[in-house]
């Protein structure tokens, strides 16, 4: 019988979910792969943008001038990407609009 979410104690739920997502990789195998990736310095090979679209100069110019949700709507980038890009560039948040 396969384990289910309902018959596991709460503290095992995270480990069970991780195993489901990773296809049953054990902790030992995960550590082996992680140390191998660190030894090979794989992060140096990754591209600057892995998914989504590149930022245009015009889109970057909107950061900090509009609230993040509005900038996300106008640029088509996800809200999280807008926040991360703004923080990476050191741009402050848009001042609140008083009505």
C-alpha cells in the first residue's frame, strides 16, 4: 500500500512531498548530487534569464515609479520578477499614492 498524506504524521509531510516531487530521490542521493554540482560549479553555466522574457530599458525605467503590481501588469512580468529586479537594481519602492 502506497503512503498517503493522511496517514503520515505532520512532521513527515514535507519529506514525503519532497520525495514525490523529486521522484523518490533519497537524502543520500540528494547530497551526492549537490556536492557534485558544487564541485562542477554548474551555476557558472546557467544563463542570466532562465525563463520568461528579457527586460527592456523602458520596462526597467518603470521600476520604482509605479507600484509593483501595476508595473507587473504593464510589463507582463510576474509580480515576483518585478520585485526581484527592482531590488537587484537597488531601486526603491514607489511612494504611496494619497487619495
